[in-house]
C-alpha cells in the first residue's frame, strides 16, 4: 500500500508543479518571417514534441518501475546472494558487482526507447545516423555510466560505513564537488569521445561571441565547433564552464 501511495503522491506533485510552472497565457504567434514559405513545419514540430514527451515520460518511469519490481519480486536479494556465493563478500566488491549488473540491466531495458527515439528523428528528417554508429555510441555511453555509477555508489556506501549519522550531509557536499568537476572536465574528456572538436574558423562570428561574453561579464576561453551533424540535423550550441 505504501509504494502505491508514494507513487500517487509523486504523480500528483508532478502534475501540480507542471500546472504551477506552466505559462497561463498562450504564446504569441511566430512572426511571418520565421514561418517561411511553408508553415506546415510548425505543425510537424508540435507533433514531434508530443511524441518526444511520451518517450521522455517512459524513460523517466521505466528505471523506477524496474527497481520497484526487482525489489518486490526478490530479484535484488537474489542477486546479492548470488554475488556473495561467487566470492564477492567484501563490501566494496559486492557494491561494485551489484552496481555493474544494475546499470547494464537498466541500459538494456532503455535501449528500445532509445532506438524508438532514433527512428522518430529519422522519420522527421532530423537524423541520418546509421544504426551501427548509434549502437557504438550507446556502448560508449554505457562505459561512462558504469564508471560514474561505480565512483558515486562506492563513495556513497563508504560514507554510510564511516559516517552513519552524517553520510547524507557529506554526500550532498560530494555531489556538489563532483558536479563542478564534471562541468569542467566534460568538454576536455567526455565530449571528444563522441565528437571531433576544432576551433571556430569564422573570425567574425568568433569575435561576436567574445563581445557578447564581455557584455554579460562572462570570460570565454575559446569557441569550438563539434561535428554534431554526424548524429542529427538539429541546431545545437551550448556554453560550458565553471562559474
């Protein structure tokens, strides 16, 4: 009964927040110059967004549902017993084995939704990424997820052992530090695993971006171009950095 009440509470809170944070007035119509000669693309964009929302909700619920089923059906306890009988009795080894199995199972379960997203992007002309290239990208993302999960989970269980009363406070501080570290390292370590980076060659655009940074008080070190078109045709640009 308690899990059902908890699930209902989360759903009600999510719907309530969505209503509170959503705009209460309809957005103004797009200017004619942005619609172009064929405004039908706007209806397609709205349709695509609706499909993507369904996939996003499914991606959000699937891991939680999978974990709940694993605990309720006793699979989680059975996995721990199986790992212990196969020699993983040390706490840090047991946590590592459990984490690896959990992450791999979660990724495998989410693969159909990820592939459905790829098919959807292809159907709307937003991606020509080959299936093998997509699978290779998923494999690299799995390795990164495994590494991050092992670091964070081992750290969390270490804090539970050494500071059983203050683990939550120390874990919160560690999460902040790790987030800042990842923000700094991502463009140097993770992004090059998926894209080729090169400095922006358009000097006029580069100068314009630097001037924009000066206007808003942001120090820009460099502007790079990545080959995001290898994965899709959608526009993509972002700033990253610490502070």
